[in-house]
C-alpha cells in the first residue's frame, strides 16, 4: 500500500508569485483534502476534492484553487502569494467523501519572502 | 460555526503519571470527533475517533455532549507518548476543524 506523497518538500517564493503544490493520494483513496498549517497552529482546512470535483471549502480566498485528476492525485494552486501564505501545506486522502479517516502526507513547507 | 479549543499548549508529566489532554468543541449538531497525533519527524496520523469507542495505545476519549468535550486520557503515560496531539471535529458539511494542538512531554 502506497502512502500519501507530496512534492516539493519545501520551496521559497516571492510575494506576488504563483505556486503549485502536488499530492498523490494513498492507493484506493478517491478523496483529497488540503490544509494550511501555520507555525504553532493546527491544520486549517482549505478544500476537499472528491472524484475531481470540489466538495467543500474552508475560509480561504479564491486565489487558493485546486484540481483533482482521474488518478485522484491533486494540485493546490495559490496565486498572488502573500507573506502570510508562508506555512506547511498538508494533503490528506481518504476513501470516503466525508473525509472521516484521513491519511496525511508529510507536507510542503512554503516560504514567501 | 464550529470551533475546537485545546486550552493547553503544553502538558508535561512524568512517566507513569495519568494524562488528560483537554478538548472542548462548539457545534450545534452532532459532530464526529477525532484525536490525531504527530510524533517527532513523523506525519500526522489518526489516533482514535469517538464513533469507534476503542482504546488505542492505552488512550481513550469519551464524547461528553453536555460539556461539549472530548478529552483524551491515559492512566499511565509512557515516554513514547511524547508527541503533538490535535483534536478535530467534523460537522454536517464534512468540513473538518482542528484545534491548535497540545504538545505532550513525558519525562523519564
């Protein structure tokens, strides 16, 4: 069984730039959720994708967008980066739409300067 | 709006002592509650969920709807329990909310 993988591990961007983060879900999982975890905080839900459709969204602006592909891998895109976007971005996959039992990836550390 | 509060940022105990990590929630309906754990240099992983009512690694958590709490307990802490613990809630819209986490340190 292959676990959740994320790429890249870390990256540095400049304010105003755009970034794409990638996630491969665990084998057999069709649902992917993305979270932002700022330093010293718990994960904050960005959105969830189920069978290539957005299935729920947290309190994040439209410049945070995503995609899910037929193989259930997913991308998180963030446009017009701001300094406050610096955080650990976590991807989690689950086998059900309700994301009740999620398996997390190692995260991508994004630094915006 | 749903909210999860973990009042303690840090909990420090000695090996063999009882442990209780507090979690209070705010939600108008019937939530699903979870505890996730993150050991050093490992990824976040599910510890237990209130629906299953099971004990994992000696930890238990009971949902108290009257007090809107879901505290995590273990009667005798072990050094390997040292980790970051997050309480999480999922409401009717399937949007999960996590608490800010409690760092548990178990001293030898």
